[in-house]
């Protein structure tokens, strides 16, 4: 699976976990050089508190386009250490 935004592959892995239709990529498969900090968080009743990162590719910024669960609840432990994408990031095989 690949996550592509602004013509650039931001993550690629054969080991994604699908939860609620979203592919969660292992952190080591994500291009950290394209990730920017974000203070945004949201809460899912069964997964826990999600933190977000923005993507920056060729000077363009996609705010809060990636999310992860630093400390997922037990029901979601399979996504620990993984990122998912949205906001126009194309996830494709």
C-alpha cells in the first residue's frame, strides 16, 4: 500500500492494518522528513486519543493529514505505532 499526496509517496508498506476503512501504516514506513508537528487531538470512544501531524511536500502544507494513537486503548492496540491518512492523501495498492 502507498499513501500519496501532492505527487509524492509519503508512506509505503506491505504491512498495513485496516480499521474502519483506514489503512494504518507502520511508523517506520512513513517519511518523517515530510511530517510536521500539530497540536490537534481528537478522541475516539474505543481507540483513545488521536494525535495529528501535517504533511509538507514541495512547500505545500496539508494540515492534520495524518493521525496516530500514541497510547491506543486495548481494543485498538493493533494500530499502536501506526499512522493513517486523510484530507486528500490517496491510499492505493
